[in-house]
């Protein structure tokens, strides 16, 4: 099965690191984000990955090559100018139009979620499935009673009443009928699919998930990933 990694962005909020490397090549715990993604995809049966590259594409191609060293086959679609996420996926149509289903992941996401349930939802006639996860609070939450006595203090908990887009999507080939040549899928495609009831979500309440958008994300993401890997090695997950 094929997966598509959207890796063409500039990563401006991660300067000066992204002056010389595209964001998916930034390292966490000794590996580039994209290599972590390869390992995750491979563990879920994806043996062919298409990388939508743009900014500093040569750095990705130089490091990744054909993907053989990572156990996957990698091909490339190049954006000569920014197309937005919707346009980037549309730009890869010639490589995906014959696929019944495929996965798309943003190039700055690291997760442990199982995409299988998302893909299975498409058997019900949906065109797209979005993975969602509880919103992680950036602050400590104080719980107290009417007497103002603190009952509990939770440091940066997951706010389970609010669900956010993980940047991981499953689509059928019908998605290409709704994609723009240029523009963002969240703004130009998802609203249309939602109106037609062709878009569904899959909830992932208790998985590793974070996106790398800032210097703070690099630091905190490394800690999250390190803790997750220790738990995985101990067999607790």
C-alpha cells in the first residue's frame, strides 16, 4: 500500500535550522522526522512512500535516496513552487489514481496511531477519513471545588472534549475530484466533503502524537518520543 508524505514546506518558524535543512530532515533523538515516519509506515504495512518535496528537496533526496536503507521504496514528486497541501496531493495524482486507498501524512508529524481503522472507514463509501486526537493543553489545569480547595492539578493534560486534526488522512482515489490545483485541503476540499457527508473521523485518544512547528516542539517532542520509546522497549504499550 502507498503513503504520501507532504514535505514541501519552508518551516519558517524553525529558522535557523531550516535555512539549511527542510523541516522533515530535522532530527529528534538521532533520526530525521521523515525516518521516524518511514519506520511507523513500514510497521503498518506501507512499503511504498511518495515524498512531495519542494524547499531544499535535494537534501531529502540525498539523505533518503530510494528508501532501501529504511526498508521502503521511495519516489518523489517535486513542487517547483508552493502548491499548498491540496495542490501537492493533486500533483501526485499520476502516482495514486489507480490506488483504491492511500494514506497522507504531514511531513512534520510523529505518531504511533494505527491507520488501519481510518482505511477501513473508507469501505463505507466515504472519500476521506481524518485521524483526530485530544487537544493537548499547553498549561497546567487546576481542578477545585466550591470551597476553592484544590482537588487535583494536572500538568498539560489532554482536553478530551476537544479533538484536533492529526495531519494523518486516508483517502480513496475519488479525492482527486475534489482537490485544487493550488491551495489548502483544509480550506478548499474538506468543507465540500463535509457538506456531502463524504468525510469521517477516526478517534485516537491515547497515542503518541505531536507535530514539529517550533523550537519548543523540537525540545518537547524529543522528550515525548524518548519516553514513548522507553515504554515500548519495556513492553508496556
